[in-house]
C-alpha cells in the first residue's frame, strides 16, 4: 500500500472557507475555540471535564438498551462501559441513514473518528476516548438517502414516506437486493455484500436498526459506538435549551448575529444555513414539522395542531421525545448529552458549525474542536501504472478536464503551443506606440489600445486553433488520459461523493477497511491518494 498526500487547497474541491480554516486564517478565529492540532485537545479536555455524571449515567443506560439485541464486539462493549467514567471523552461524527451507507465518504468519516481516538490515547494516556457514530434518525429528507450508486447505476428505493426516516419500515428493499445481486456476480466478496444487505434490510424492521447493524458489522471490531439520539431520556436533558428557543428565540438571535459577522468579512464566504425563530420540529405519528410561534400561540406547520405557551411547555416536560432539533440545534443537543471533544465532518458541516459558536457560548455549553474528515482517492495498481506511463502527476489528475487536457497536450507536444513570448513581445511593441501617440496626438491612444486588444485576441485564437489541431493529432493519448480521469472522478466529481463502498469491497474484500484505517491520518491536513496492492 502506498499513500500520497496533497493539500486540500490544491484539489480544487474544497471551499475557500474550509481551506482558510485549515490554514488557521486569523479572520476565522472568532468562529471557533481551538484548531484541530493534537496539542489543543488537552485544553479541550479541561473545558469539558465538568460534564455531568448524571448525563453519563443516562447515556450509558440508553446505549445498553439500544445494543440489547446487537451482536456486540468486546471493544465496543468496553467503550460503552467506559462512558460512565469521568476520564472518558468522545469523538463524534454524524451521518444520515443512507441506503447501504450511501457515498464512500461514510467510511472516511467513521475511520477518521476511530483513528483520532487512537491518536488521542497515545498523547493523553490517562484518559480514554470513544468513537461515536451519531445516526441522523430524525432527519426527514428521504430523497437524499433512498439510493446508492453502483457501477454507474442508481439503485433507488421508491417509497411514499413522511416524517423522520429512522422509524421507516424496510419493506420494498428486496427489489434493490435483486438488482444489486444481478450487477455483482457471485464472487466471495459479492456474496459477503449480498449477505450484509440482506441481513441489514430484510431482517430488520426499520431503517434505524438496519443502519446500526450495517455500521456495527463494518466497524464494531474497532470499538465504534453507534448512537440513536431520538430517545426520551436523552431528549429530557435538552428540555432547558428547547425552552429558551421557544420563549426567547435564543438560537435564532445568536446565530443571526454570527451570520452578520461572517458576511462582513472581505472573503465573501457565503452562508451555509440560516436559523429560524424556533429551531425545533414537532415529531409525532409520522409527522415531523416545524414549530412556528404567532401572537403567543405555537403552531405545528401544515397541521391543525396548536398550543398555548403553557400547553407547549407542558407538552415539552411530559413528552420531550416529541421535540426534534433541526440543523442549527442538533449540534447543541450532541454536546449536551455527550462528553465530546471533537466533531468530525465534511466541509459543508464544518461551515455551518462555525455559525454556532456564539449560540454555544450563550447556552454555556463548551464548543467542540472541529475537524475536517479524511478525504481519499483510492486507486488500483493498474491505474497507478497507467498514470506513471503517461507521466500524469497526482496534482494533474485533480484539474478540471479541459485544463487537464490542455496542460498535458502542451507538455507532450513536439511543438511549442505557448504563445506567451509572442504576446509579451507584442505588448512591448505597443508600449512604443503608446509613447509615440502621447507625444504627437493623444487622441490616437484609444485607437492604439483597440489595435493591441485586436492583435492579442488574434494570437489567442491562433493558440487555441493550434492546441485544437494538436488534440486531434494526439487523440489516442487524450482518450487514454480522459478515460482514467473519468474512472477516478466519476461524474467529474470526487470518487468519495459518488461511489458506494461496495465497489471497492468487490476489489479488495476484507482488506479494504483495515487498509484504509492504516492509510488515513485524521490530523494530517492533506487529501490522501491511497494505492492498495
């Protein structure tokens, strides 16, 4: 196995905000407390060390119950027990309940989380660190999770649904398994994938249990703890914070202030999410709808349900499980119920977390360290050999296809297609014409400028025509280049955003996850290119 890293900034696939955060740009410092450097975690432990013992007891009890019927590994069992100890902290990643894990980066999120807990144990041996996968069971965006891609085909679960996705019954997935099986063949690795799919979705009644089974099969032996936070006792810990949202619009006010500060920055980062006056949904009988306040009354959007202020507070006290945090308050919920040090997520996730720091401060809840998950491009030995034969570097392969082709054609062409020297020579000649016009008749300056623009444009056109002619002449080489780039960047996007892990598992089998765990370093700060032998 070989691993090569390139800076995230050089890939062209990550936002300016994320690249600036990774570089520790000073203008972003008001939007987080600590950068994800190994030495900063000792400080984060200090601010989280007063995590309530009662919360640990509730968390342990809930997890014991949720794992009641799960075939649990010894490492996971130990980690759940360790959560009762005051010296234990968590590292968390969260993800939707995508069908058969969805995009490949699901694996990278969890591997980043597992590996960071190992690194933290080495530098802080007096503490224990538990990797947590937070299942987004309360999410209601079914269209984002009801499919996965396999060999260029979209295997989609068609079902009429409403409300949170976690309780969804798994009926109708036999057809997906059949289509999946027909595409895979009957190799040993294909048989294992079919077995996982069948056991996850045909032997479990709902999407929560199916996802827990699958994640546990993939990562249980590495001590991963899987949490469904849609639980009455956990929600009870959130009640004081929900009240502040209902009565004071506390989250809305603080996040709005932060957004205003972000928009004043000269970098024009843009806004990831916008808060609502109330950032909770009402969750009941297949309904998950926004809570809206008007004239002292609280309405459940698109339903006939309404409450007075006294009634909704009573409802909250009696049935906390009916109140579901949205994208703004879910991070707060996480940090209230977990002794957490770090959240690991993608670029979009970290962007909206940075809108939340002032809200956390207002709620007197410690803000976690934010870490960009590992990203990787997995290439086969044959693909690496092809790249080497064509003298294509790993930086080259990340270029958009037009720039990639042009750059390589210029490199391999037996004639010089770069007209930069000619353009520079032309501009030098026009400098003399400008001087002459200024000394004789300044009214000719405009005409001189127009002629310069025309001639430079003519050189541009000649350069493009020559490049186009060379592309035709070197068509076979262009086809080979684009073919391998399209293999590595399906749909002209990152491999991890398109492929399902099953395609790599077919190739590498049970070696896949151990190799990725060995290859990916969560604090490296680089995008990883991994060649598995």
